[in-house]
């Protein structure tokens, strides 16, 4: 079929710019894949492979594309979405097409592509002389961090990457020549790897990109010298995400200098063997510390809890603040239960705010933000009096007023049950816009309007037998019998003559018909314009919503750990700056969680840098030596994360 040749030529031309992605090529109601893309996609997605002009081909319905994209992302593939830029018409020539979006494992932002309880990180690193530069970002939440450190501390790179578990990596090309890096990547083959030339992954280019993004002349205000290699890594992250998503990346309002001195540095081997968030058996989260203790009620809280356990604190004062918050809720069980109930009603405000800042939020998102702010206000009102200052979400009255204003405007403007799509109407509440109300009344009162017009014409013409009718060919028309037609007034315009009568229209009836026929389209168009205007107004609150999301997450962590302490019989540890580790009646938090109540046999440990700082553990195989070691390491980790611990008592020196 000759007409297929230009189509495949167009496909190949577009594909040439997206060699690393599977190209979803829009053909009518389907996305088609050709050649190697078809072979790969048909295998991964279990699709039937066919041929077009000897080219391997497979396809999926466009309305089901999101589920297929999610499966490809989980398989570590990138996808380029190529759309028709004009509807298929009768004219000659091939329809213009172009790639409108590239979705990669590390740049995905839509909820259906993400794990709600884990961050979705993209990371970049390179070696600059004697310093490594590392940056990471979560495009779905707006988190953006960077750092640099001596190459002599290369193990930090390994432990940070294992902790972050990025879905995708951007590497400075020359770093692959470093044996340590090559070995590390070979041992951890999970992330998708992108190689960038050294002249692109450079400090000057990265700094320029960041200064342009943040609208500043220097990055010193963010904690970075202008020659810091971290700027190269952060700039590479920003550049890659910008090219992939085609957006302004306005969710990234801040680049944070990652300070390793605030947290315990847990090396990769310890992270693995302690099974904090991944087990040794199959790499999943089952039978891990996080699995045993995650009683969080919100997605934000779940992600924050994961970060707490992977990065325990070293400051006694900071640890005590977290423990105070847990104890306040643990002491007031009624407040704890109420807090957990309200937390369960909170949507993922962190990711919702990121979508709002990028102007990708829909009406349900904005209404969901209002509902979550309402729950947050109620959470503050029900906190226990003792310790309330450390748990409060809003803190000052100004923040509460801002939340109230957001809630009021959202509920006044947005329909109670809005459509998720923006091109179907049903977005704006009645009474918000007079023009929209008029159009809706027009659509709803078509029959009454026509009857009213008919009565006016009957009264004006004296034609009692005048009728209004409708068919698909003529639309709305006036009808008179043959005899009555002799008295038709001059403003009646004949449309059709029948054996038994005449059919007419008038300028007024034509105008009514135009209003009626165009009402639905005009309603949808007006609602879209009104919503975009509203969303632009709400966008200024995105950073405020992010701050509230962070406070809700911290409260959720405290409530989670208070609930774990209640249900598991944990106690508050004494944390100080001594050299003492004294655990009495200690229990392994994960093993105990999977045994019947009371079956785990408690044991003690006492080590003191001022006295006994060495203990020898002996016993036959399978006697529990490793369990004992991991148990005490996890108890220390839990305490420094700000959690109560499974013991009768515990004193832990930091």
C-alpha cells in the first residue's frame, strides 16, 4: 500500500530524535509501535505482533495507554508520546505529528506511575578532580538536594545511592572510567543509566542553569560556592527533567545543600544487613524494620518515616524533640486515635502541591487540597495540650488564616464533585460566574425558552395554531397549516413547503437555536478558562501547601511511632551523649512482630566506653547470634530516629 510509505518515513524521522525511548506513535484511536520498539513492547506488554509493509508493529488503545506506560516504566523503559497535531481530515498529505511528552522512570510525576509510599528519585553524579558531586530530585514532590565531597570518601557515594534507591541515574561520562564506580554500577544494576558528556555535565553550565531557574545571580544564598562541583550535578538533574517533561519545573523552589553531619552515616552493607527497608531475600519491603513499624496513615507520612529510619539523627536535642512528640501522643490515647483518624483523610498534599506549582493540577486536586487543609486544622485543634507546640501543623494564626482563605475559595468556586478531566465540564460551582450560570440555564431550560418564544409569537401574530418543532435536517422551525400560512407575517422566513403546511424560521428563532446548540460547547470552554484562571491564583499557595504537607508528615510519623509503642509495648529510651549502651529486656522489633505475642525471649546488653566496651558472643549455628546483633543495632537506630524501642529500659549514648 503506497500511502503507508510516507507514514513510516514520518515515524522514522521522529524516532531518530528518540533512540533511547519507546515511541508511542498516535494513529487515530491507537498508539502504534514499529520495528525494534514493537518487538520490545510486544514482549514486555504481551501484545500481538503484526506487520505493516514488512515492519514489525504492535499497538494499544490510546484510552488505555497510562496502564501500559506504567508497566514499561516499572520495566525500566523510557517512553516518548507522539501525538497528531491536527485531526484527520479529507485533505491530502500526511497528518503532522510530534513528540509532546517524554516519560522516564526518574521523571514520572503522575500518581498512577508512582509508589505513593516511596520517593521517586532521579540522581546525578560525577567526579571533578578530587571531589565527587551528587544531586538528587523527586519531580513529583519538589525535593531537590545536592552535595560534593572528597573522592577519598567514595563510600559515601555508595551508601547515599543505596539509601536513595534512584529509579534513574545521570552520569558524567568520565566517571565510568573510575574502577570503584564501574564496580558499584555492576553490583547495583537497577537504575536506568544516562551518560552525559563532560562538557555538558560541567560546573559552569550547571551553575548557569540553576541561576536561571532560581532567578539569582549567585548560588551562595543556597549554601553553594559558585565553583562547587555540586552545581554541575544539580544542573544536570534540572536540565534532564526540563527536557523530559517540557515544563518549567516550578515545583523546585529550593536547592538544599545536603548536610551529612546531621545524620548517622549507615554504610551500604549495614543498610542491607539490617534490612531497614529492603530484605536480603528478594529485595522487597516485606519482613523489614519499615514493614514492622509503618503505621502511618498518609502517603506523606510513609515517605517521611522511611527517611527517618534511613537517616537517624546524631543531635541529642533533635532526637529528644522527636521523642517528646511521640510521648505526648502516647500518653493521650484518645488524642492519638483521633489524630490517626484525621490523618487517614489527608490526601498526598506534597505531590498535589507540586502538580499545582506546575499548573498540572485538576479540579479534584484543588478540592482535595482544601479537604486536607480542613483535616489539618482539625488535627491542630485536637492535639494533646502537653507537647502541642511540638506537634502543631500551623503554629501561628497567619497560617491558619491562609488555610481558611484557600478552603473558602476552593469550595466556593469548584464544583462539589468535579470531573477529573478539564475538557468535559463539571468543574465550576453554580453561582461562581454569571455568564456560566446563564449558559447552564440556557441548556437546562431549552423547552421553557422555546415555549415562551412561541407564546410571544402567537400573541404578536394572532396565529393560535403556530407550533415549534425540531428535526435533524432543519433544526428548530415554526410550522403553520396550509390555511394559516396565508397569514404568516413578513418576518417569517420560509424553510420548507409541505402538502399540508409551511415551515419557517425567524431571526429570533435562529439566534435561540444557535444559543441552544452552542451552549454545551461554550459551557465546557468557559469552565476550562475559568478553571485555568483559578488554578493560576491557587498556584501562589503551592509553597505554603508544601510546608503544611511537611508538618502533616512529621505529625503522622509521631502518631505512627506512638501507635507502635502502644501496640508493641515499647518504651522511651534515654538518649544522651555518654558512651553507654544499656538495653534491658531488649527484643528484635521485626522478629517479634512475626511471632505470637510473648514468644520472643528478651535479652540484655551493656557496653560502656568507660568500662566494658567489648563482648564476645558464642553459640552453635542458628542459636540467634546474628539476631542478637541486629536486634541491638536496630534498637539504637530506632532510638536515634526518634522512636520508642522494644525493651524494658534502654539508655543509648550517641
